[in-house]
């Protein structure tokens, strides 16, 4: 059959080109490259030099060209070697009858060849279609816990089995046919780097590697069960199916609709992000609404944040962030590496990441950080604008977006708020305050600061790169504070390592340790310009470390995960252990006097915005002798980061303490003193310092507080049903004795309405306003409606309402 097919194809070729059976001169060209370049001359030869013609002939004048040698090698039966007895003219014996004769035989041969082609085509195994069964409500998506993603893409988790149908051109034969899958991700997929995955067909699946097995046969259809590796790189994979048998090879055409989106899998015991509590998985992976804490340790504020990790387009935005990082996809299988990459990409300074930070208090070119109520709008804007940073964010925005990206990719995560959070700028592992000869702060030297609060993110994973026992919760931070290996990022730092002062364990444990457990040390400048340690506060930094509780909206205090109880022996050992790796280890050798102490307290929830602020200063003489001192007080408006904006008042008071006396002083700040200086978060800091005349003891303390802002009151109106109109009433009372200018309300709710800005205009002093917004719910179930208010005079005003949406009602047919 093969010989007849070759004969027939040669006949058709020769007839088409009218090539004579007798060959003429075949000139040898220069052989450049792997094969000689040849030209077949079908017309009359041009006249050649006698010497050139002689070179091409043997002793008897027979011409042996490169082309003829190639033809003879391919088909020796058709092109025999030249013989001395042969005529000088080369004759190509094709074994084909005269082209102008035997027309009937040619037609017969053509029919036979077409029949042979059909038989060969029937033997070749081709892929007609691939069905990944990717329906949002289907078995694959449900078993992989990806059915809540608002997308028709095939989204699965690594280390877990999924099923797919492959329709072939004929029934699959287990003996003569072979089949395998191929997945490719990244710009240069490579088998050795795990970015080009070849999935073999096997008899039995193994849980820890890529493999496929036939589950069912249905004519020309195969139902395959496919296992993925629990260490596979996350990302978007292109899928093709390849078949092989004796008749040849066939590869399916890549269909973008069949791309595979592979995520981390906290349900898989072999995945590094495995979390064994289903209740915690539901909270830290599946919950798309959370709580953010702000304020001060004595005035803890809370707001609701919409993560929206399952919203349409968010998964694409997350993969876009990874791709834009420029890091190789081969490293995207390691969650330690992935969270480190994302930590850098959420902020903008190095690589034009998602959010641009702004702590100036002025936001004319973007959105005020306090206005944002969720991550969806930010991530979509970043993706749609091809990677232009979104303006603006501060720590809770960075943490909220970071949490959304991690949960979307399958990494358990939660935002964490640390009150009295230190920012160590010189790796001293202490918070250093420099005072002049008169005990006034030297602003230009005080680079370290204590933020009223700071929000970062915890994520859950194993740490095979560290000694045993350091897996579990890891601190990561996207707020651009200090660089790590030349890039603005932080973590992952093991909470177990931080708690025990083991700051030598990567990544960035010294910085996180200083945030939660550094001592605050006061240094006074001497006459010669040097500084000496005059006082230290050991219990000031790291309080009420908070996150949302599992399964409820209550606050969970997780301070114990970051540090031992203040003042305990294990806590002091941790501090001293960490300090040995800092730049001021000698700070722990200076003794301090403690017979006079000062404490600042606040009544109730603290002062309200628009009113006077009152605090209580308690001085205690712990000795049996009289103590006289001068108390210096200074109150300043602060950014919540602890950065000084403006001093609004200074006082100096002489105090005479009798033996063992406790003296309580009232301290008040009037609204008129601070109203023109406030910035975001309405934060103030009172600094107290003094020297005891009898003993020359120096004491000092700082107390941060905020002015509480009112809430927005949200009241749903009407029945909440999918596809049916309802409304929400938003009420607000201006607490200030001044007009709020250019007020903007911001409303959003997953499954209720997309983010919407309402330009309301001015609101008069102490005025109450009410506005109504229409909405049409799109998703059933319990939902949260969020709103915030922004104006130049007042920020950090927000509200939330619970809305239970019923499914779409169907009338009788």
C-alpha cells in the first residue's frame, strides 16, 4: 500500500510540473548549511565552461550531481547508480507508466489512495473536544471550594483530584493508543522548573503528583480523573491534550476557555498552607467580609471591610499582580515566596504596585484613604488601568488589599491591628526618644516613632525554610515603611520566633519584634553633645493586638501570640535575646530610679470630636520621703503613624508630693486649640516628662488618644429580593461647630450594589442630614451594606447594615 501511494504521488507531481522522465543537467551549487542547495533545471541548460562540465562527470563522462545522490539515497529503486554501459544521458526510472497513457489506471489508483488515506485517518487518534465540567455549580468547583468565584473559568486547588471529559475521533484503545495532558504557564514553560507539566495516563493515581486515569469510557468519550501536585506553582495554565499511536501524533488546539486557574489548597494536608480547622478555613479563606480595628489602645475603633475575593475579575487581577512583579512563575509554588512578592506589589514605591501611600492629609489627586470600604474597587481599577497605582492608601488599606489577594489565591490570612506600634528605623530593636538639655524632644533626631495603631496581615503556612516549630501564623506587611533586601516589603516573619525574641530567623523578624515588644528608651543630650540614657519604658509598645474572631464579629485579642505577658520573666528574656542582635545592646545596662511614677488615664470611651478633651494625670510617690518635681507637658497633633504634625499646647507645672502620696491632676484640651490642626484619625499625643529635685530621677511617658467620630446610620427600606428594587436610608449628624465642605458619601455592598460615590455638598454645623439610595440586590443570602463619609474637616466616619437577601421569586406558570 505504501509503495502504491508513493508511486501515485510521484505521478501526480510529475504530471503537474510536466517534468520529463529524462533528467537534464542538475547543477551543483555551493553547499552552505547542513544540506546542499540544489536547483532542478527543467528548461534548456545554459552553456557551461568546459572545465566545469568535466568536473561534474566521471571518467566516462557520466554526471553525478548532489541532487541525484540525494534522490538515490531516498529512493534507490527509482534512481539507480550510473553504469559504465549506460548511455551518457541520465535516465530516471520512476517505475511509473507514461503519464499520457493509462488514464483509467490512474483513476483506479486515485480511488485506492483516497481509500488508504481514509483508513490511515481512521487509525489516527484525534481530540475533538475537552469538557472540564467547570460550571460554577458543578462537582469540580464545589469539591475544590471555588464555587463562590463569580467566574466561568476552571478554578481548582492544587493537590486535589478533578474530573474532565475528553471526546476523541474514535474509541480509545488501551493497547495501541496513548494519551497525556500538557499544561503550560509563564512565558517560557520548562519541564524542569515545573512550568510545563506533562500529565501521564496511569492505571492508579497517586495523591502527591500529577497524573490522570480513565474513570469511564463512553464510546469515543473518556472521563478522566486528574491529580495535581500539592507543590505545583499557582497560576493560569494553558491546557492541551496529546495522543499517539502507530499512525501518528495529534495535539489538541489550545482553547483559552479551557485555561486552568490553579490555587493554593488549605484543605490539602500536603499543601504548605494546609489549615486543619474547617471553622478557621471558612473565616480566613472563604469569608469575604471582615473587621478592621483602629484608634488607640484605650479607644479601640472598628469598621467593616469588604474583601470581595470572589468578585468577578478579582482573580484575574491577582494573577496580573503576580505577572507584573516580573518574578518567574517557577517560584509561585512556594507560599513563602509568593507572599513576599505580593507584599512588595501591594505598595507602589519600587514597582508601581497596587496602592500609592499618602500620609499628608491632602488627597486632591485621588481618594482619601479613609473613604475606602473594601478592596474590589481598588484591585479592579489597578487591573483596568494596566498597573497604574491607585491613589491613595494607608496601613489598613494596604492590609485589606493584601488580605483580599491572599484569600483569593487560597492562603489563609487576616488583618491584624497592633496598638502603640513602634517603628524602628535603625535596627536598634528599641524605640529611641532624644531630648535636649531642657528635656524637650529633639524632633530632627526622633526618627523612631510609636504609631497609635498599625495594621498588617497574618498569613498561615508551613516554614520548611526554618527549624521545626516556626510554621503557622506569619506576619507580613505591605505598608512601605522600611526596605527588605532593597525592596519595600516585610515578612513573612514567624510569630513563634517574634514571641521568643529569635530575630535571627527570616524574614524581617527584627522589624516586627520592635513593632510589638521594643522598649522605649529616652536619651538626653549632654553639654559635650553626646547622649546618655536617662529613662526607659518597658511596657509601652505592643498592646491589644487585635483581629476579627472566628465566626463572629467580635474582637479577638491575639497579643499572646506575639509576646509573653508584659513584665514576665519570659518576656524580659525575649527582649534581651532580641537586643543582642540590635545596634544598641548596651541600652540594657543602665539602671533607672522608680520611686516616682506617672500614669495617664482616660474616662470611658474618651473625648468626642468637636468637644474638649479631658485626661487624668496620676503622680505617685513610692518613697517615704517628700518629692518635689517640675512636670513638663506637651500635646501635639499626630498622624496615626506617630509622626508629629504640630504642637498645640505646652505647659509646665510644679508638683510637691508628700511621702507615699498619690496626686491626680486634671488635664484638659479645648476644641479651639486643636480644631485647625487635626489630620486623619484625629490623633493627639500627650508627652509628659519631669525631674525629681531630691534624687535627680528623670521620668517620662507618652499617651496617645483620638477624638471619636460619629457613625453613619444605615437603614434598609423594603424587602431585599434578588433582582428587585429596594432602598437604603443614610443618616448623619455633623458633630462639629463648623460647616463640613464638599461632603462625599461612599456606598458599596457585595451582591447589593457596586461602589458608588454621592457628592452631597456642604453640611452645616451640628446639622443632621438623611439621604436615600436605590439598589437592586444581585446575590441571595446575608449581605453587608457599607458606607463612609469624607470631607476635608472630618474623616473616619462610616457605617454598616446587615441585609438578608431572598432568592428571586418565581411566579406561577
